[in-house]
C-alpha cells in the first residue's frame, strides 16, 4: 500500500518552502499502520542535513508536533560535530544533563552516550526527566554504530498512551500526581554526586530547594530525596494532554525479576534506590501498574538502527527506551529547549 504524500508538504500553505529544497527529500512511514516515526530521506546523494534543515525548519517543526518523532536516514551524518550542529539548527543550544537517573558518559560538549546500562538489560520506556521540575522539550539520538543484534530504541506516543489507560486510572493520577523517592549512596545506582553533578552538599541542597525536592541526609554521606510531580500534563504547543511521568519506570515492580529480587533482599522498601507512589504517598496498586505497562507495550514502536540515523523526538509527545543487544553499539544523545510547568 502506497503511503500518500503528507499534506504539510504539498499544501499551498507551504509555498514559502523552497521547492528545490523540498524536492531533495522524500517522506514516508516505516509502517503502514503507524505514523511514528515519520521517515525523511534524501532523494539524491550529498544532501547535507544541517543545510537542508536550516531551510526547512517550519516543515520539521510542524511534522514533529504531528507525529511526535522524525527519523532522518541516509544523510550520511557520521560526524559528532555535525550531529551537534543539526540540534543547534533546529532547537538551539544543547542543555546539560542534570538531575540524572541514567548512567551516561560525556562525549563532547553536551553530547552524551545514550546510556551506560549493561547491554543485556532493557530500559523501560519513559520521557526524559519527566520526574524533574524541568525537562528538555526535544531529545535527539544519533546512531554511530548499530548493535550486531538488538539495541533498538523503542518509542511510544504519549497521547495514545493516555488514551489506552483506563480513565479511572488517569483521573486518579491527574488528581494525585506521582511521588518519586530516591536513595543515594547505598552502593546501588548512581551516587548523588553524579546525579546532581556536584560534590558539595550545600550546592545539592540549593538545587533541591530550587526544584521542589525534599531531602534528608543520612549517616555515611548518604541522601534520600522525594518529590511530587505531575503524571499527566498539557503540551505547551499542541494543547494536548499527555502521559508524562516515570511512575512505572521507577517502580520496583517494573525491574527485571532477578534485579528486583536482589534489591528486595538487600533493602527495605524505604531504602530502595528508587520507587514511586501516588503523590499523596500512598502505594500504587499492582493491577494499576500492570495496566500502565500493558498500555506501553501496546503502543510501542520498534525499528532497527542504521549507521548515521538521527532520531528527533518531541520529549513530551514521545517516550523512548532501549532493547538489550549484542555487539559494540554506540548511540549518542543530545537534548535541547529546557521547559517546566
């Protein structure tokens, strides 16, 4: 079945777009039954993605808001500097990764490895920093080297996630929000020095005060934090409600069984590296968490990385994760457009 040309590209309202530039690319969907992500590819060799993007920013922005994610493929982007230039062209300056939850290594500037989690582990879908007071509106992934097997970055439309979740569950989370409880310095997970990018406790305390995070210092230079955040929020540009939280991702029940068992054998519930509750501190029911995970599974879209791919996501419209893999996978990430309610 042939996918029809996108209205945004053929519409008379787009006459301001240079026709020569528009003709340099073609668009289609990776799957006939899903419009996420939109695939944009050059029609001829030698098209420079940064140059093309500079002349077609409205087209990119419009389609990103419609579909939630765009996969740029076959532009032969192999240079880290060019990836950074692309982000700067379409979204401005890159932002630092702070209030961290995932282990990452700095590559250059504000480009990081997508994650340093062991290759045999999967990472549950989430929107970057949805547990924080501020988050990036845009997140970009660049495949330098695809894995020999696996290593996909699954994605899901957060608008559809919200529609999949039982309205009673949604209403409960909308009213109560989510509470995130994290413990640092107990020998598992990231230390607080990494999370807050500081070795100075007073600087960490200032960050917590400024970002609505409650905290307490425990013996042995250990730290516990808890913060109440939104579970459902409104996208600032589309006005649509989205499922935007780490409620399932941070909950102990979402971890792989062997890891979960090891943690529960080592820590009390209050001392777990991270866990989630309703915003009033009450436990989230098992059946509710199962329903949320089922919604993610139903809406998940998986595609295989190719060398040079760039995936641009609206972080509030699209969640992402990572599949286990074999081989020397290298995917880097950059974030832009800091935002908060």
